[in-house]
């Protein structure tokens, strides 16, 4: 009967993860946006933050300046300043991140611009308006979904360990597997319901923020200009860039993890 301890652990992991996801969904649905949200029109910087966080804002600023020929993004992954006069705080943050030499790798510029005061102020305004969730919100729906996925894998692992134990002939392995299938069904069912009800699971945007981003995309889809291009970059990231030279520049990005730079193909 030692396998029962593994079964109890599986139920505890699955139940706690599903409970936390349900509570996160309830809290997200209960968030009341600011009274002016209904009349608010998102800027591209705001849409970028709600769609991809600080790094997306930095990417959008780099692409926007490159489109205006005020910044050169080489296919080798280097950024060169052409016009040193930024038109807003975001652009000035990018120019400052490049440095007095006027040239730098895109990766450190992106990281520094994403951590600039201008982005933090933007984030604070969106959180205060009820359009964004706080950074690192462990109680968010996206974090809850990740926990349930981990719980599902944990249940499977505990079940395999239990089945690998030496068992008496009176305890058939099929029956034990069925017992472990119950907490697994709980986690998978919770994930399925969440996907049907509140997919996509936004990490940065609240439900009100997601609605405004969707409205911005629909409005941009009705036009065919430079703003439509930048809206695609803000919402979908640099993968939405169709220009080969510009895509090549971002193909040399490096991902900053902790205190180490990791090469990204």
C-alpha cells in the first residue's frame, strides 16, 4: 500500500494547482478597469507592453526608428544612431542605451531600453488603469496555467513511480493506474475549461487590456499603412516583420537571462 502515499501526493499537487488557477480566473474576472478605459485608445507603446511586456516596447521602438531612417539596424545585429534626437521618452531611452559612440549590439540595447524609467512609467500607468497586471504576478491566470501543466506532469511521474514499485499480486497495476488517472483527468479538464473560457492567457494584459488590444488590431486591419505594420510588431513581435533586412537584424538577438548573455539563433 506504499503506492497510496504517491496517490495522495498526486491529488494534493493537482488539487492545489487547479484551485489556484480557479482563484486566479475569478480575480481576473472581478477586476474593475478604470472608468475611462472604455473611451481609452491605446498607443502603440501601450499595445506593445500589453502584448509582450517591456521587451516588446523596446523592439517596437527600435523598429519604428529604423523605419523612419533615424536608426540603422544592420543584418549583423548592430544598431547605429542616425538621428540622435529622440522624439519621445522611449526613443531617448534607446539612444541612451546605445551610448555616446552611436553604435551598439541590439541585444544590450534592447535589454537596457526595456528596463528604462520610461517603460516602468508606462507599466505603472497601465496597471493603475486596470489594463495590465503587475510584473511577476504569481497569482495570474498565465502563471496558474503553468502550475497546472506542471501538476499534470508531476501526477504522471508519481504514477509511473508507483507502478514501478514491487506490488503484491492482490493489487493489480491497472487499477493503480486508474486511480492516478483521476487527478490527471482533473488537471487536464481544468486546462481544457480554461482554454475554452479565457484563452489566450495574457501575461501582461488584464481582460480589459486584451479587449482594447483586440480593438486596436481590428482597427489597424482596416488600413494599409505604416501604422498597420507597427501595430503588427507591437502585438505579434518582431516575427511579424516582413522586411528581410530588418528580420535579419533581429535574428542576431541574444537573450538576457539573469547575469549571463545567451546566444540565440
